[in-house]
């Protein structure tokens, strides 16, 4: 194999695939990136056996071939080369090493045979449809903060994508919850996705996919099967196993009768919560929201840490309520709201529903804490 490629294009492709590679693994081939050169294109692939990412770039291919090299080492070498430089990759005959040459810089890395590299992308996918890239990005961004990291409830360690019926009709819905908060976002059902089976996409896959979605492509092709999902955009492809589990009946958690509504300027509310949370050094200690007519008082009190109090003007004309929430969870939801936030309360012990006044397709649920 022999090829020459521009450093920026090489770095971009390697950046997409190298994140998947675990730095510590007992299987040597999983530390490597697969490089295939043919037809004027260099293709790079990496996997951890749960996720596989493939990307490619134009290259001057003098000799076709394929091999694998240590992924993170190659990425670090290319990252430190001068911008705009040309990088030549060449397999040295019978030496079991690849040379990386750029200007006066030259490196040698060991290789392993491409035939040993596992492929996750093989197999049939029974459902294929397309979705606009900004729409998929939005579904992820509106929900990923609520993904659970608790390993015992592994079925919550991802975003649940499935078909549903929203306020505007059939939709593709994304839901995430960790048991303390829930985030849901809808998008009109893409053509061909109507009877898609619900799947739970793992957290690591979501993070890697979000990096790929920074590209300039306009459309993402999604293919699903019972055990895997594949995202294709341009030359980049991400294939992942899905979580083998049953997502809970989340609709039972979403309040249906919360009659007391508070409307608040979201940025002002977030700043007030952030200031009060400065005193809440203990992760689970709540801040208290006290609601009266057109006024919200946020307080935190701890005999050892001190006391904080903020008042925020709101629109509220309902019975007085005192309710406690985890400050971080409040800030996470505030980060998804644009201008005005709508809080729907029932009482101090019931889940609270939060909506963005300008986004009817998303909602959030917060479980209260005792204060």
C-alpha cells in the first residue's frame, strides 16, 4: 500500500474514527485503525466491537492495499504535523511496518493484517429511512443530558428512539431518563420509518454520532435491525449495537394534570438558579422554589455552608407552592429552553412538567426533592 493525503483531510477522518478506540484493550487489533486505499480514496475504520466508525478522504493512491496501525499513535503523529502538509503512508516491504513521511518528518509504526480486523457492519438491516441532519442533531441535543449512567439499570443508558403519536400526528420520538428527570423530543415521522421498532441507542454511540453530525452533510440515512443501527452521512458510517432491553413505560411518568402554571424568563431563571447553587456544595441537596403571586423565591440553606436567596419575577396566579429540585437538573433543562420556560405544577410532592414556550415538540419532567 502506498498513498499520499493532505494532512487536514487525514486528521479529520482519523478524528472521527479514533474516538471509538479504547486506549486499554487486551485485544491488540482493537487498538488499531484499518486503512484501505483504492480508487483515489483512503478509508479508515475503527471498532470496539460495540461501535464501528468508518470515514474516508480523497488521496493519491499509488498502490492499493489495506492494513491496520495503532490508532491513537497515528492520530497524535498527524495532529502534530504542520497544517497543509502532505502525508505519505507506505508499507515497507517485508518489514511489518508502515512509514509515515511528511517533509523532513518520518515515522515507522508496526502493522497488523487487515484480515484480522473485525467488521460490525455485516448483516441485514430491515428498515432504512432518511432524516435531515439538523433534525437528528436536535433530537439528540434535547434529550442526551437525561441519559442515565447507572449501570444496574442498563436499559436507561441510552436514548430510546421509536415511532409515536405526538400533538401534530405521527412522529419519530427520542426519550431519555435517569429516573430523576426525563426529556422527550419529537420530529414528524420521516418517510419509511412508520413501523420502525423501538430501539435504545447507547450513550457512547450517541456521543460519537453527535461528533459526526458536525459535518456539512444535509441528510443522514438510518438503517435498523433487531440488534444494530447504522447511520450514514457522506463517506462516514457509524454502526452500533443497540441496548438489549425494554425501555420503561415513560408516558406514565409524564404529568397529565398539573394545573398550576409558572411562566418565567429562562435566562433570568437560569442565572438565579446558578447563583443559588453556588452554595449547594452537596450534590443531592436541593434548592427550594417558593411560588406566590407573580413571584418566585429560590433559597438554599445549610447551617455549615451558609444561605442564599434570589427573587425572580414570574407570571403565576395559583396557590402558593414550595418545592425542591436538584439545581444541576434545573440548569440542564434550562439549557434546552430558548426564551420563556413554562413550569406546570400540581403540588410539592408530584413530578413537574417543563416546556419551552416556543418549542411544542419537546418536554421535560423533573422529580421533586424533599426540602
